[in-house]
C-alpha cells in the first residue's frame, strides 16, 4: 500500500497518480474535507495556474536548476488539459490577472473534482485522520494515525507547511523530515502582508494602485523586486507586489538584519516627474492626482513638506527634488509581516538535494517521498505555487507507484 499524508493540492495529485494502474493508495487527511487552501485561494475562485511559469522567480536555498527541472516535469499545457479532461473542471483565462480559474469561479469545484478523481482511481481518502508518527519497518513504513496503525510500502509526505494554520497546516511534514534525519532549511512566512509599527498609513487604507517595489536586506544578502497591485491596509501593506517581496522582510527578521522597502508609485521615472512638475500648470496635488490616487497624492505632497495649496510654478528646486524622490524611491516604513496566519506559503523546507529530482524519493530513506509546500521552494503570487504543488505531487505519486510496482514484481508479491 502507498500512504499519502495530506489531502491538499499536492497530496491529492500524488494520490491520483500513485493510484494509476490500480495500485492501492490511502490518503490520510487531518481535516474533515481536505483541500482547504484550494477553497480559499483566489478569493474563493481558485487561481488554478498562471499564464506562464516563471522558474526564475521561485525562491529556494536549493539549486535553481532543480527547481526548474521539477517545474518542467509537467508542462503547463499538460496541467491545464489534466484539469479539463480528467478532473472535469472547465477553465477560463482571465487576461487582466493572467491567471487560469475554473469557469464556474468556484474553488470548491476544483477541490471536489480532485477528490472525486482520486476515488474513481480507487484511492481511499480518510478524513479526520491525523498522522502522528512514521517509522521504518522491516517491510517499509509503520504509520501511526489518530484512528489506527498501518503498514505501507511507500509514504508520500504532502502535509504542506506552516502557512494559514486555520486550514489545517501544522508543520507535521517538516517534523517528520527532521526526525528522519533530513536537512530542512529554516522556515519563514512568505507571500504575507507587510505591517508597519504605529500604522503610519492607516488613513490610506483601501487605496490601491500598480507599483514597482524593491526589497533588500541591509547586508544586501537578500533582495527581490516585483511589479503589480499594491494595497494600503489598516496595519500596513498588501497586494501581489507587496506579498511577492515580503520574504525578504521575513528572512531579514530571522537573521536580525533590517530590510529596506522602496516603492516607485507609477511607471514614471524621476526625469518624467521632474518634467511634469515643471511644465504642468496647477496645484501640485492635482498634477500628481492625474496619475496617482488622490489621497496618496495628498499624502506624498505633505510628506515632502509642501503645502497642499502650492502650485507647480511655486515649487523651489529642493522641494521638487524631495517630492520626486518620494514618487520614485519612497522608503516604505515596514517593520514586519503578518506571519504564518496570513502567509500564502511557507518559505524554507526540505532541501531539494535531499530528494531524487526524477521521483522526489528521499535520498536517505527508500520508499519515502516529499512534495508540495513541504519542499524548499515557493513562487510568486498568482497560481505559481499551485503549479508547483500539481507538478511535484504528480512526480512523487508516480515515483511511489512505480517503485512499489517494481518492488512487488521483483518479490513476486501482490499489492498489499
């Protein structure tokens, strides 16, 4: 028997592909229904896959070549065909966000479709069943669950990480890997909203716009850049661009090194803004509000020490320079992030050189596989992390199923 620990995105994919050709598979899931991160993704719509994979934007302490190899093990077009043909979920492409969603805009259709496909493949899914321990045995693996004790020839660990614990993520897989002697890179919340002590921009809560944002640790050891939506919140900052650089803040915090976040509030560079502030007539606030949300324009003008009533013709050179600096190189007062409670994914995890990139089998223990968020890699917001889950889940499932078939054929035993 093949045991899969976790019925999230990676675990369901692993179970489906491990169960090909009638191989016996059981998925153990601690929650009552599984796939809860699928259900909350994309605001309940499920941003299933991105328009194009961007391996270079994945973050990992492991080799980028391994990350790329794992992502390319299941091309994006083949994944889309799998969901439409096998899972039975029609998809629709949203040009504005460059993401694929279920045509119904219901994340539940994706989760339920995967569970149904697993069951059609003969996979048993045991909900409300926590895995409490995994140990080596003479025949393979001895697994203790909250309901019973079982033996398995192979185990696929697909428990996710530590992000959004309300969905059932407890870090069990990381604990299993550590207990079995694997190298696990330090974990941290990733794709998390940023916070600022004292909430200096709380008055701008709800203001959103597209920006360019850059993050860098003080020692320059970590850096990231993103473009896209940015949202002011009551506690700090969110939106895809802020989330995509939040790991720099989290990792810098772990290292005890401060991080600096700088924002360019529009596509205009410093030369374009200088020209605009010299040539365009009228109040400075009004000139900025032609490009930026009015509330933000007012705040930037005041932050530069300029009266809201001043006109562009009245600006001194030093005032114009101070304002332009805030428009293209704003120093965002970030002091931390919202942590695992709000993080989309977990950074860090099982080192990728601890698994065989062809099958995701542990290089330390035969018959043990890892996939999904428990592995040390995550991508940008917008479907990339589902692509990682689907691809690595498929690879681990196929690896476990194929290895079991070979072992049983060699021993002359039937499936157990």
